[in-house]
C-alpha cells in the first residue's frame, strides 16, 4: 500500500472536532468560500491561465478587475494578489527599492522574510530603536521619537521598513515617522501581515495606507477567509516605481499561480468590504464576554501591553497561566481539549479569534474551563526573560557577509563572534540574533532561556551542546 503520511495526518487532524484559534482566517473551512458560495470540489477550480481566466503576471481581464476592486477597498493606487504569501511581497518591495550596499532603516523585530530580502539585495541595514514591554517580555514597535533621530542621520537611505501590528496584535501610530521619512524623500514599506482587517475601521487600529505608507504587504489568509499563502500588496506613493515592483513580483512569484488561492483572495476582499459595523459591534460584545469569562477562571488570565501609545487588536487575545506554567505547557493543556492556539512563547499563548460575528463562544469557553480546571501550581514558576537590548548593529553590509566562510561553534563559546545565520524562534519568526550581528552574553542567555521553555528555534544546532554558525 502506498504511504501518504502528510495526507493521512491531515485527514486525522480534520476528523477531530477542534477549535481553531490560529491562522488561516477561514478557521479550518468554517469560512470557506467554496462552501459559502455553494461551489463543488475545490480541485474543479485548480486550473491554469485559460481563455477568459486571465494571467496574474500580465492581467487584463478578470484578475485585473479583481485587483482594481481590491485597490478601491484599501484606497491604494494599485494592488496586487500574492500567491506566495506576504514573504514574496516583502522580498519584491525590498528588491524594487534597494540594491547592494544601500542603507536601509529597519525595525529590528521584523519577520525573517525582511532580513532575507535585505540579504538578497546585499543592503546594509540600520536598525531603529524599539519599545520593549518588560512584563510581556516582547518588543512592541519602533520608538517614534528615537527613530526619527536615527533617520536624520541617514538621508541617503533607500527605504524604511516597519512592521505593524506586531504578531501579538499591538499597533502603533506610524504617521509621524512616515511623514518625517517623506520629508527626506524616503519611502516606507510596512509589513502589515496581521492587519488586513484594519480597513474595517473602529474599533480596529488604523491601517498603514491611511497613515501614509508607500508599500503595504498584508497576509489576507491570517484574519480574512483566504487560503494559506493568499496575500495582498498595495502601493500608494510618489516615491515608488510601480513598474519595478511589478517586475520583481513577476520574477519572484510562481509562474503557475494557484487559481483557488486567487479566488479566495477575491472572496476575502468582498468579505471584508461588506463586514458591517453592526457585525463588528456584535463581535466586539462577544469577545468582551469571552475575555471576562477567561479572566474569571482561577488558573489563567488574559494580558495585554500597558503602553498607552499601542492599540490592541480585538482579534488577538494573549493568555497566561496564574499557576506558573510556561506558554508551551499551557498550549498543550488547551490542545488536550481540542483548542489549538496560534503560538506559545516563554509564558503566553496567543489566540487569534475569527472575524465572524456568528461565532458561538460557548463551546470554546467550556473546553477552556475543562482544560484548566485541574491545573495545579508549579513550584518552578517561569522567570522573566533576560531580554537583550534590541538595538542591534550588523557589522557589514549583507553583500560583504556573502564573501565570508562559516564555522560551527558552541553557543556558550560564541560571544564576541559574528553570527552567520539568523537565530529565529518560530513562531513568530522574529530573529533573536541576526546574521552579521556580534554575539553578546545577553544573546546567549536569551537563547538558552527561550530554548528551555520548549520553543523551536530555527538555525540553532541541537547537538550535545547548543551550537550556532559564526563567520570567519
């Protein structure tokens, strides 16, 4: 009998009665455009560039019309469907604006795809100071005042790259930074992967295009009912050459784009465009009641940042144990009752709630109650992480780093060396240590802390001793 391990694992998972508090936004098919529109088997829609179905790379018919409708909703000058995720949007935007040894101002807690784009371009990243939430143990966003002072020193920078909101749904007002960048004729790229639904308006945070961003990349599949990898790229700028972005997308996106993914992007746009404020009010009330019920439990509580200059996304709920459990332990407790969260970190679990006013939270609350009722106090309470000072400096341009050789060293012996790889807890995919960055004692301690909490760390070599690659 032929073995099909992935297919069988998927079938087994789908047959469980689980609750999705993670991406994609269609929540395991509950908001499936195929079902919603009463359409047959999805493979019937897995076609290619046939007459009447247009061509993603040279659209002139239905895809062109769908992208114009998308641009109209998001108030962009031009919008593009992405079938290779926000990753390809980030890469295309960076390669369209930046070249070898170009200075680029970058928010340090960006997704790893940003750093991959800079590496491909051979650019020289200049990192912007961050706001840190010590209680959550997480960087939030850029410190506006300090960042503007840094930007002043780099008038020849080719771009500023920001991420908003962060993975946990915390969003800041970027208008001052963007306006200052524009006064220096520097375009701003915003990775808004988790903010595709912000276009709805209050009570959600402001979207990046409305704050003046030049290029915005969004993962429609994260909170809207689009298929995984379905994303958007929007341009609204006098500083950006749209033809260059279009050229990069043609080079980087698949030459065989998925029609089901593109169809789901068209559906997701229609969905968010028609998501009324009445629906938002119903959903907002339900989420408030859900949070209250969680906080009434004796074992867990919801948390958010106390920073008044950050707005928390309604759909992102951060939960922690009152009994000393790590995030990994808490995640496993929920999964035992079929509640699957988006991620766990050293001390928290992240729920991504559906953008769906029809959501019945009763089953979810009952499962959480059952999962947590037997939780007991753990003596070894999770300590606060020793958070590094997120003001990193890559010592060379990425073009120079390509010429260096690599050597494997024990992590404990790597202090003072230059990291040869991005060291990335995944999720959320934000590097702890960057390629080209000088390794410090704080980095080593932080990596050990994160590792002991059970988090998966990409590019960390798990041998007898933890090891990383360094440059020589």
